[in-house]
């Protein structure tokens, strides 16, 4: 199972590449990928005419039990929101502090030779941190 970490990382990377292409088609500019602050991470940070988007990408090989986006539970949402706060307070995020913030999910599912993507804009609104 030594290679399983590489497989998961490679699959996730492919999913993020597809998500970036999808967001660009929708008019987004990709600001950062895999932005980290300590143990917090944001997969994609993008900007469009409406504001700044913090995007969680969920990639699966098959859609067996539930859609990938179902794995973005409340705990994960809180982590993403905290990471977004950290980004906006950082040197890189200060120019975007006055923009509207959106929390999106892109679900990518690889099924045999087919790739299914679903972009869920404004997937959640963090209320409590």
C-alpha cells in the first residue's frame, strides 16, 4: 500500500486541474492553489466579477455511496472558513478583504473513461466559527 498515498494525491491533483479549468470557463481567475496556513488548507482560491471564491474540490474514482460533495460536512466547512479568514488576513489576501466571499464546492468523479464534474457555487455560508 506504499503507493496508495501517491495514487490519492495524483487523483486529487487531476480533480483540482479539472476544477480550475471549469472555473476559468466560468470567468474566474485562479489566485492560489493549495494555499496553506498551518494545518488549514484551501484547494483553490479564485476571483470573478462577484467576489472571491474559496473552493473545496472533492474527487472520487466512482460515485458509489454518495456524491463527493457530501463529504464537506460542518466540521470541514468550519476549517475552510477559518482558512479563508487566515488568507484574507495574510499579505496575499489583504487586497481582497473588501470583496464578497463565496464558499464553493467542485465535485469530480472519474467513472471508467468518463469524468463528471459538478460545480456548486455558494455551497455553504459559514455562520459560526
